[in-house]
C-alpha cells in the first residue's frame, strides 16, 4: 500500500476530532434536543436513544458496519477501497473509524461519488442497529446525524474545494 495512504488512515481519526471538537458536542445536543426525556436508556435495546449509551460490543459492530458500508459504496461506484480503520473495541472516542478509497480524479461526477460514499454509511449503521432490536427513533437520528457528522463534514469540505 502507498505510504501516503497508510499515513492518512490513522490521522483521519484525529483530523476530524481536532478540527471540529467544539462542534461535535453541539451537533450531538442538537440531535437530541427534540427528544428530551423520550428514551429510557435503562430499559431494553428498543429504549436506547443515544449512540453513547449502546453496549460496547454493539457500538463497535455498528461502527464496523458503518465503515464497511463506505467501502462497499465506494466499490459499487467504481472506486477502489484502500483501508478501513476502527477505534479499538472498548475505547470510546469522538470518531469511531475512518476509510480511504482511490479512484480516477477525472471521474464524470466526483462530487456525487463522494456524496454517495459519505451519506450511505449512517443509514446502513442505523439499519444494522434496528435489526438488532435498537429501534428508538432518537437513536436512529443520533446515528444518521451525529455519528455521520464526520461524513457530512467531509462531503461539504470536498464540495467546497471544487
């Protein structure tokens, strides 16, 4: 693997966190604002309303699903997945994983490609959790808006770069 790609993967976990640490909690609070008091995180899986309240193994597997979805989507649209990185199981951090993919920079619709790869992972993670019994609508919103906030940030940044 190219040394530049190899170096980029671990730094991607910290890059989003360092640049946006002040926004992460703000985004998280915004996601939950409409749901105050509706989830009972002490009940069963269907009552869990926040990503941060998931059991460690459930969180890790759902994060693996999220990052794998990025790789599958990249492959489907003709990019080459290079690497997935996950935070170690049992270690909670602001960013749970990262992915890289390569492709022809002269592709016909590069911004749409990035949007597909970025935006498809949150719903895949939410569906994985739903199928495992974690069905609370607040959790779905937490996953698709908060857990995917790095993906949304990356997409907006790439589009702004032109």
